[in-house]
C-alpha cells in the first residue's frame, strides 16, 4: 500500500533532520531549504523590500507546514534580512540609500584592511588561488549563458558567485570574524537594487573587476589591489545610487 501523504499537521521532528544536500555538499534541514528559497525569492525580486511575509502563504508556496517557515523567518530576523513589528507581523527588511552607502563604506574598510595578508596568503596557499580562479571561471560561463537565455536560475547563480568571490577574498585574510561580519552585512536586500536591475554589460564589467582584483593579488602589487578594490566598491555604490534615486521619482 502506498504511503499516505503527510498532512500539514502531521509534520514531525524528522522533517527538520537532514533532507537534502546543498551545492557545497552539506546536508540541509527543511528550515535551511526554506531559508534558501526565501533568499532566492528576494534575489529575483519576487519578495520586495518592505513586503509582508505571511507564514501561511509561504508554507503553501513552498509546499510545507507553517512551523518550519516560522523557524526560517525567525532565523532570518537574526540575520537582519527580515524585520518583525509587534501587531503588524514580519516584512522583508527595507533599505534606504544611506543604509546601502554605509554598508559599502564598511565593506571597503574590510576589503582594504588585510590587503598585504591576502596577497601573501594567495601566493603561499595554492588552494586559495584555485578557489578564486574557479569562482571567476564558473562565473564567466554563467554570465555567457545568462546573457543568451535570461534564465532565472542562472541569474541566481550569477549573484551567488559574486557573493562567493568576496567571501573567498576575505577568507584569505585568515580572520574568521571578518568573514562572519561580511555574511551579516551583505544582505540579500540591496542586491535587489543591482542584480537584474542593471544591464548585463554592467554585470560583465563587475566580473572583469573581479579578474583585475585577482591579477593584482597574483602580481603581489598591494597598491594596485587597493586601487582595484576601491574602484569595484565605488562602482557598486554608483549603480545603487542611480537605481534607487530614479525609482523614487514618480
């Protein structure tokens, strides 16, 4: 006899155990999967900053019960991706232009602080250089396919590779707290204001900037690295400023 489908009220603790594998090969719980799906919907613009998040609606959308959705939303509150207002409920955290500018100011400080250590680490540790090179090569292939198809999944992969490049870069500093800080201040909210709202030419230009950053590291040229990083961050801020200012005009 075929196993009956579990009703929403019948979800047990086993539903929160390891149920799938992420792209990195790590086991994911149901809550992990829902968090990933919410992040994806934010990245592609289905969930806009300020939009209300109803656990019942999300449960129906993702084909699960409300309990893991609520757990996922609570986790995302701690990650500052979601905000909770008493008697009003949860919303995708909105962001102002000044918020974005402050985040990138902090990003610039973080990226510039360990430039010497990052150069030394990549020159000594071949695996770090390989991680950065593989990220760029994979990102380039994704971008080529995305330009031809405009596929949503490729768009998400585009964003993920951009995010990962900077995580690996900071990983080369050898400072775990710095990497943790990057994860906290690199919300999926302000990505809405760059990814899929700017031209593919601008996306490709960002990838070329990644290549220039890596080449400066390989060359051991700290002055050039600092210049490339500064240009990359400044260009990201300019893109956000243009997009957000224009969208405020009625």
